[in-house]
């Protein structure tokens, strides 16, 4: 019963709820005349970016992420795989993974010193043991499947069938794609290929954030719960003194207080920019 309830939660509540929270925060910021110029999401968050860029509607986004969740929940494979968070430079992680016998890859490249590995259960367990032996922190993550690996590739066909039904449009704003780390293409055919590959491809968050910086982004606002992505963005761009990363919903500070703090930070950035321009 617990397993069934967990599946139900994943497919019908969790993923649409995350998307809804992201878009709700975006719309709240828009009430204060704060609008994005460029966008990036992380994993499921890429669908929020697509909604924000008007490539898909909010209704279509809910339908797609629900289909995504159902596809994952119904996936039956011999080994669901597993994942683990690793705190170490990416080059070091790759060196350790190269010594592991079995399928394990970098599934989420989150920052220069933090990533998530995923793959066959036995191989990930071996990798975690190897990291621990090397004095590197590696923690297993409780997941139903090894997301963003070839293990979940069979779900891509189900997802693509859903994507082909929606009115997918070229994004109105530039989006850095998880699959490539580069800006989204502008044709429906290319977007379908990218989104179909998304579920089983590594999340290139480091490349994506750098791409936005290279295209002029200097203020990064996390529109959604918690502060993980704003913290990762600071790590990625720590060598750039002209970058500000802001969280809008800091769990420990409370929703209202943290949103007000974010507004103050953003208005301070605006005043600083205006003063610098006057000088």
C-alpha cells in the first residue's frame, strides 16, 4: 500500500505541484514588475522555464509533467538503478567513476564541486564505497529510478507521444537546455528531440548557467521553493564579481520574509545599476 501511495504521489501530485509552485512564484514576482530575460530549469524545472517562455501553456505543462511522472512510475526494468550525491570536483568524480566496473554516470552536473551520479544499483554502490575510501562524501538518494540515465530511456517514448500532442512553440525568451547546456533551438522538430532526450540525459546545469552568463545574465533569481539552485549558481559563477543570485523562498526564513528579502536584494541591484549608469 505504501509503495502504491508513493507512486500515486509521484505521478499525480508531486511533479505538477512543483511546476505549480514555480509558476506561482514567477507570477508573484511579475506582480512586482520583475520579469525574466533568460531562463533555466533543473530537471523537472525545465518545464517551468518552457511555460515562462510561452513555449507551452501552463495547462500543457501540467499535462506533460503528469505524463512524465506516470511514465516513470509505470516503468518496469530489471534494475531500477539508484543515485547518489557526491561532493567533490567534477574531474575527481569522473576519475573515480572510470575505475568502476558497471554502468554509472554523472546524472546531474550541478556545480564545479557537487554532482549526482546514477546508474545500475551495484555500480553506484561500488562508486559510493570508492568515494568513501578516498575520503569523499557520497550519499545515496532515495529515488524510484536512476533518473537522467539510460535506465529510464524507455519512458522517453511515452513522453514524446505526449509532447507531440501539445502546441509546442519556439520559446519567446532564451532557455538554457539541460541536455546540451546551450540555448534552446527554435524549431518544433528540434525541440521535440531535445525534450524527448531530456528524461534520460545528464543535466548540464553548470554549462547552462555559464551559457546564460555568456549571453549577458548577471542576476539569477530562483523562482520556486528552497534555495538549492541559487546556491549552485553562486558556486558556478564564484569567480565573477558582477553576479547576484537570489532565492525567493528560503524555507528556514519563511515564505513572506524570504520573498521580501529577495525584493530588497533585487531593488538594491536596480539602484546600484542606475547609480553606476549615472556615473
